[in-house]
């Protein structure tokens, strides 16, 4: 009921209002350096995206934004199952939304670091392409949860 509704709202706020591009631009302005430093930074950002994408996929596969669809047995691990149960489905859904926002920030950071400018051209919220992301968003509205 209410926990699922709050999780859905939190997910929407993360998708629409988290200032990922602004934060990435600000951070990149603070960390301008020589070419060797920037190359190491790009590699670190790429590694961070890969690791967080793995975690996001596990968590996202275990969450639901619909009380009718919540099935504790769909959790990727027993620990996520327990976490989902004690948070009434709210914990895995909000963790997924939070990871999505962090991934959006990292993609923006990667784009601004790659271009070396203060503007960004990447706005995907996870480790998938824009077309895959659009398909996931359509899936979210149809099924009530984002699957990756």
C-alpha cells in the first residue's frame, strides 16, 4: 500500500529532479588536471559505472512498485528477499531508484570528463543505451517495475 506508493513517488522524483548533470559539471570543474590524471579519472568512473550497474540490476530485479506484484520469491538473493520483506517492498524499490540516480550522475560525469567541457550530452539513468532505457521506461509504466 503506502510504502509502495512512496517508493513509486521517490523513483519518479529521482528520475525527474535529481541534478545529475549540474553535479557532474560542478565536480568536473573542481578536478581539472593533466591528461594522465584525467585518463585515470575516466577509468575510475567507467569502473564505478560497471560495478554499480551490476548492483542496480540485482536490486532492480528484486523490486516492485505494485503491492499486487510484490513477490518476495523474485529476490535475487535471500538477503534481498529479507530486506524486501522487512521494508514492505519499499527498501529495494528506493535503493533501486537511488542507484539509478547515482548511475545517472556517473554517466553525466563520464560524458563531461570525456568531452572535457562543462556541458553534458548523456542523460541515461543506468548502464544501458538511451533506446534500451526508453524501452525500460515503457516497461515500467506497463508492468509497474523496471526490469534490466
